[in-house]
């Protein structure tokens, strides 16, 4: 049985990756934030699961707590606001600590998870060979973590893969983000005020993203960066109207001015599909209805 380590195992994306690993028969070591209420999410999972609670600053102790060799190391843990310089700087250091533990565990591969925020503002097709140009501390820290972990992985002789997540939705997506708040308003017939929603967007269900991330661990090419997205981008207002049509909504949606900054996402996922044969399975309407049912 293959063994996998995952940090951020109870987070929005991390939970689905943890579940996917267990469903695929991995023995999983889930690294959790001490005392987080999210940790209870893992109680209903079945499979060979071990949990350990460690603060991110102690990620260099992961190997000591596990104590036996593992195969894959998935690093998803991240914290802090988008312009919290101190927190984002700590995330870079903690990512390197996670990689050091991967080395001590003799892991074959380290899979780091980045973000579309690394690209900054683009109005072109976003392929992985674009030079990062982040506009906030979060994107800059992800870019720095990418470069530094890649360099250190080469020194440790560990295969390295980096996945850049775009717009995920679904299980355990926190409120305060556009889609969960939109669904809540559609269900409760509240009037909704939005930006113009003219920018292109690309929504991917978190369970599909989890499958892509695990496949990067199994089939991704060492040294490569991969966009993790649906690949069927379209104007954001089309997503809004599709979601609206799923409910007996009696309120009013008002579209306003263009968002500032105006970030338009047109990700190219051809490398991901070519190297792993992955493709998304959950359509947007299906995913929205699943999410709405789980929230209620």
C-alpha cells in the first residue's frame, strides 16, 4: 500500500484530496491545524487514516511524528490574508519545512499547491509558461514558495510538481466567497448586487480538483507546473444566470461596474489532461445543486 502525507488535510481543498487518497487505497497521514473545528470533517472518512495535529511552524517535525518512510507528500496548508506580509512570509518558510520533512520521510515526490494568483492580471490564455506577475502578497508568496521548493527538491533529489488552482467551489467552501454567498441569496430570495461580471471565469468542483491533484502525484511529470481548472471558461455573468435558473428565485440581481482589479481567467489545461488523462466530471449546475443541498 502506498503512503501519502497531506498538510491542510481538513481544509476546503485538502479534505477532498484526503478523501480521494483514501478512496484510492492510500495509507494517509493527515496533518491538521491544532484545535481547528474543521478537523471533525475527517471523522466520517473510511480507510487507513492517521491524523496528527501540528502548527505550520512545526512542519519540520512531521517526519519525526510519522516515523516511517512515505511515497507522496501533498502540501496544501496555507494561512493568512492576501496582503498579510508577515503571514505570507511564514507560509514560504513553512513550505520549505514541509519539504524537509518529505526528504526525511524518503518521499519520492513533493506536490505543492499554488494559485492562479501567481499570474496576476492577464487577459490572454493562461498557460503555465507565462511569467508570474502577482499583484498581492498571497500571489507573491505562492510564487516564492514554488521557486524555493523546486530548487530545494532538486538538492534533496525529490521529484517536484506544482499545481496552480483556479476557482474551486463545492464541499466546505467557506462563506464570504462569491458562489456560496450567491447560492445563499438565491435560496432566500435576497436581492443581489454584483459587479458587471463581464470577466471570464473558470469554476471547477473541488472533488474534480482533488482527483487532478492526486493524479499529479501519480502521473505528473517531475519539474512541471500544471494549471488545475475546468478549462471551459466563460463570462462570470453566465455562471450567475445558470445558478439563478436552478432555483425558484424571486429576488433581483443587479449588475454594476467592472471589478477593480479586473481579473479575467482563461486557463489552458492541456498539459494537465495530456500528462494525466484527467478530465472534469461534475458539471456546474450539478455541482451547485449538490452544494446547495449540503448547505441546507
